[in-house]
């Protein structure tokens, strides 16, 4: 019974304390409220500062990223042999022309001519001696 | 070229979305601070018994919350804000204690005595004079009794009773365990009831 009374008295105390506090909050004067308002806006300005720094760099970052992408697209992926693709195309063109096919048929003849020219050039200085 | 334009467009869209989100979170933080600022001021004022200093401490706490914790979930703001404010109050009280010791050594009085609770009392408009006087006296007595509590009991009592934080939130704000909060709060209520007596109620 005493315990129940004690709890009730404690609740009444808490209720009165809370009520007095709330009234004191509601009764704050205009000057104080104005200062609180200014303080709040000063705090919110901190958010704007952080955002301003991010926004200031965002367009530059976007343009830089776009430029890097463009360079990669236009120049190809670094590390790939740049000459390999055109070289393959050139070889295919040579192989597919009719002249080249005829040349392949006479390959032994052209080899003999090249060999004989080399031999003549090698012997010429010896022949001129004397 | 298309890749360049597409990349820039993606960047701009992300920026727009982020801008909208930032404005929403700014509005949310504004509402939170507007809701909490008056109670926070009174809690700080009861602690340090100086309204101007209390206003400065509340502003510091607001700025620190906005600067460091604005991106945290809004549900965490209240205990975080009061943790910052309680730390500011403790720092202020430590500095004041040192200052008072120095002042006493130089033969000067305690400036805390300059605090005039009547001048700082709220303006309770629309009441009969005797009722207003009773209310002011009751609040002054309560504030005086709270000021006599040990620091941790005072913190627990005001956060639980005046701000309405639950035990877990109070524990975060005070930087201690929930068991300690319960103990400090219970002792504070017991002590205040004894100090103020039955007539106060």
C-alpha cells in the first residue's frame, strides 16, 4: 500500500515538474527566441558550406570524367598493339588480289632471280679487281 | 562524343538528385532544431544558471550537430545533440570552476551569484498575479534543487524528465550504460522530492 502511494506521489511530482518546465519553455521572451532562431540558421549554414564545396567541384569532376572517357574511346584501350589491326587488313588485301596469286605461283622463279642478283653483286667487286 | 555528353548528363542528374536530397535533409534538420532548441536552452540554463552562456552553448551544439552528424538518421539526432550539449555544459562548468578558484585566490567573489532567477524567469502571460508568482516560485525552487544535485543525477533527471528521452536515448546522451541512467534518475527524483518537500507538490 505504501509502495503504491509512493509511486503515485512520484508520478505527481514528475507531472508537476514537467508542467513547470514546459511552461517555462513556452514563456521564453522574444529576444531569446530570436537569438535561438539566429543560432539555428548559423547551424544550417554549416550544411550549405559543405554542400557548396561539393557542388563547386562536381561539374569539374564530371567534365574530367567525360574527357577521360572520350580519350579512352577514341584512342582505344591502352596496352593493345596499335599496329596489329591495320597490318592484318593490309595482308588480307595483298592476298586477295589476283596479281598476288599469280606471284605466288611463280614464287620459285622470283626466288631464283633474287638469288642470282645477290650473287652477281657479290662477284662484281672481284671481277673489277685488276 | 556521345560518351562525353552521356557522362556529363549522368553527372548533372546525380548532382540534381543530391541537391534535392540535401534540401530535404536541411529542412528536416531545421525542423528538428526548431523543435528542440527551446527545451535545450532551458536545460542548459538550469545547469549553468546563465542565459547568455546557455545560448552560446546551444548554438555550439547545433553547429556541431549540423557539421558532423547531419547525415546520420534523424532518429539519432536527439541523443547525439544532447550528448554534444552535455559535453559543452561539462566543459563550461570545469572552466568556470577553475575561473572561480582563480578569482577567489585574487580576492574576487563568485560571479555565479550575479544570476538573477527572477529576471531570467519566463514571462507567464495571461495569469493572475498570485498564480504567476506561485508558479515562478515553484520553478525557481525546482531549479535550485536541481542545481544542488550531483552532475550525473542532474543530467539524467533533465534528459528523462524535461526532454522526454527514453532510457536508451539518455544513455547515449550521457555516454553511460542504461543501468546507470536508471540509478541516477531514481536517486535524482528521490533527492528532489526530499529537498522540495511535500508542500511543493
